[in-house]
């Protein structure tokens, strides 16, 4: 009877107003059978982590186009740890310069997916990473 | 202490992460969820449960957001369950109700949970009632349930909530829709949201006309088919509640004090008229009937071999057996 679903929070921190990419990802993850909580634009790290806690998600997808990722991402990760949610996978999409990727992965981000990423790759990344844990 | 005991104690202590994790286990029908619900049950029954339903696009989420803020201003804590549909093709879902609820972020007196209906018809998920119990046990004063965008037949909410609010808005093809919509019959309070838009008065008028047509002397038994009872209660109390039609502009929080006031009046009415207890009894009967049906079906299918069931299906397809006789045959195990 038990039926588990992967739950994903898709959020857009920061001040840019373009959520097309985030919506495409939300739909692709839904089509892969996941439950996607879409929280909309201009989310603060505090709002994102609180929503992740209440919704008990396995994955957080952050879409950042504003260039503020090196400020926003460490804050999200710090708050996640403070709430005991360090096991939540955090993925980033949007515009992230290649030079920043190693630093983000070092911080504990599970994957960085820029423009042109095949959504199937994101689905595979999530299912493989979560699957490997069990 | 087992993991599930830890979660139950956490929920009772107001630990939000424990509550979130337990809700997931309830939704997933995890093997240890029934024991957790049994442990929580003695702590339930204190929250006042309000349902918010209505067609897509009427502004249900925004009304929930504004109502929660109004209740918070009255220093009441609020749990919110927002249900959205699961895709029948993939089994996945996009749950977008939080977009309209960002005002409530950062308030520790509010807990919002999005739920996919996971294929359940009727406007709620099968597990919604149990998730509401978890929020109740966690100590929230009010639990607001937002249904999927409902049209005409999604009336489960009336069996779960004490007060049901039906939200309408101008410009949705009012006259015809209002008359068609069976959903109006479950309304304890009607809200015309987006009331600053042209046509709001027409919507109010159409709703009022429909209410008058639909006679308000409904008996308390209208909340659905229930188990037959040998010892039927005496005369059911007549429901003399006058369904108010309120105008709101939820984005500006206008009309919300009136809505919160109407909920309070309905709550007082239910308790003074004796309907509260009567509906509680009906609710238990309906839930028992549903759960028995599920459990008996599962048990029966467990006892019969898949081949036997498949054989019966083949014989029905070949017109050798009618479905009614097939059911009797499966039940008798022949």
C-alpha cells in the first residue's frame, strides 16, 4: 500500500522576475512523477528553507538568474543545516558562471544545471542520488 | 524509543519538522502511520476545521492567505492544507498554492502543507482527513483546507470541515454555473471574491436567487450517504442557517473581518442548534464506511487469487457472467 513520491521545492530566490525556466523544470519533474511545490518569485533564503521544512521535501531546486548565487546559496545551505535539513539535495539552475561551479559544489550543492540542460538529466540526477542513499 | 514514537512526541511538542515528516508518512501510507495516528487521536478534536472550495480562478488560495492573516491578528494559530490535482498520466503534480501565501512566511503560528490528491476524486486526497488530524494534534487552533479547483461534484470537503466556504468570482459564467453547481448546496458561507471587478453585484444576485430556489430548510442529513443505522437518532435537527453571501477583495484583505465573523457565527450556530454533534456523528459514520470499504476490499483481494479475479473479468467480457453475479461469486469464494 505504501506509495512514496519524491517531493521537490522549486523556488526563485533573489530579485529577478523571470520564472520561465523554473516553470519548465517544475513541469518536467511532475512529468517524471514527482510532486513539485512551486513557490514563485522573490523568495528569501528564510522563506525557502521554511517551505522546505513544512513540505518535507527531498530536493530543493533554486533558479538564480540575478548573479547573486554566491550570496544566496551559502545562506540557504546554512539555514538548512540549522533546521536539521542538511540531507535535502540542493540543485541550482539559471545563469551560473563556470568558474563558480566548483565553489558551489564544494559548499554542498548537489548539482548545477545551466541553460540548455536536458531536463531528463536533472530527473536522472535526482533519482540516482536519492536512490543511492537507500 | 522507536522512530515513530519520536515523531509523535515531536508533533505533540510542536516540533515542526516532526510534524512535516509525520505528514509525509501519512500521505505515503507508511506501515507505521496507523500507529502514529492512533497515538495522536486522543489529542485531536480541538481545532476548528474550515473548508474553502470553489472553481479554479476564483482566488481560493488568496482568500486562504488573507483569512489566515486575519485569524493570526486574532492570535489564533493556523494550519493550512492546500490540495492540488495529481497528473493522471505521470502520477506527479505541481502544487502552486504557496505562491499566493508568501505573506504568511516567517510566521511560526502558521504551518502550510501542499498535498497532491494522488488520484482521489471529490476534491481532497484520501489522506487529507488524517493530515488534518495531525495538525489538530499539533495544537493549531484553526485548520483551513483548500480543495482542488472544484466544480460540481467535489463535495468531500463538507464531510471533513465544520464550516464550508464556497468561493465564487465575477465573470465565470455566473447564472448558468450557479444553478448547475451542486457545490452550492454544501456552502455554509458564500464568498464573492474579486468583488471590485465589474459584475460582482450580478454574481451576488445570481447566487442569492439560486439559494432561494434551493430552499434552505435542509435537514442535517444532507452531508452524504451514511451507514444505515438501526437505532436511528430521533428527529434530525432542521438546518435553519441562513447562508450569508459576503464580498471580498482578498488581495487587499477587504471583507476578511466579515468572513472571520461569519465563521464564528456559524460555529456558534452549529453548537447551539445541536448540529455540531450531529454532524460529528455523521462524519464518523461516513469515515467508518469509507475505511471499512477500503479495508474489506483489500482483504478480499488478498484472499482471492489474482487468477480468480482475472478469470471473472474474462467471463464478464465474454458475456458469460454479469458484473453483479460476479461480485457475489467473488464474495462467496466460489
